[in-house]
C-alpha cells in the first residue's frame, strides 16, 4: 500500500462507520419517509468508502479515480445529512466532509 494513502484510509474507515451508524439510526426515526434520501446516500457513501478501502489496500491502478468518486459521494451525503437535526446525521455530515477532503488531497 502506498504510504500517501495511510491517513486517508483512516478517515475513510471513520466515514464508513459514521454512514452505517446514520443509516441504522435513520431507519429507527419516526418519519422514515422524510429520511429516505439520507438513508439512500448513507448506503451509497458507505459502499464507495468500502470500495475505496479495497482499492487503496490492493494498490489498484484506479485508486485516484475511486477516491475522487468517493469524495463526490461523500459531499452529497454530507449535504443531505446536514439538512437534518438528528445527532447521528450531524456526525455523519462532519465525517463525510472530512472524508471528501482527505480523498481529494490523497488523489491530487
């Protein structure tokens, strides 16, 4: 694994956890319909984060492209989560923003 991705990898894993936590908590909210887009983006974001971890750890020749896509998805997820007042959404939005930044820096 390329050393330049080490810090990014930790941030991606934190984002993956935050998205899964948010996903699970959103499903338990009273108005699940209102949370639908948040739930969908949590899932998308967790999946691309998991894929990015795979790419980094196997030295994929596509790592930088995957990290840029990961950053795009993280930004959208952060935007959606930020619309909600729930603590899990706020934490997820923060983790996603941090992840998007880390991915963009690592891919640069």
